[in-house]
C-alpha cells in the first residue's frame, strides 16, 4: 500500500499513532496540501478549524 504525501505530513502518522491505512481519513483523499492546513490550523476543504490532539 502506498502512503500518499498528505499522510507523510500528518502528525498522527509521524508519531506512529496511525499506520496510514484508515480509508476514511481526510489525509487519504484530500486534494489540498495538509502541511499548509496544519500550519494555519484551518481546513480549506471543509472550511473548518483543525485541532490535532
């Protein structure tokens, strides 16, 4: 299974809390740049704030 570029930028994936196999995760199908969304704490796809716990 290939991990897409958004998964590689996800804090959960990088801290080994996620293996990148959750098919419902926005990281898997979002066309946006997750790195930018994390920096701004805003999801441009859903127009909502993002909080990583």
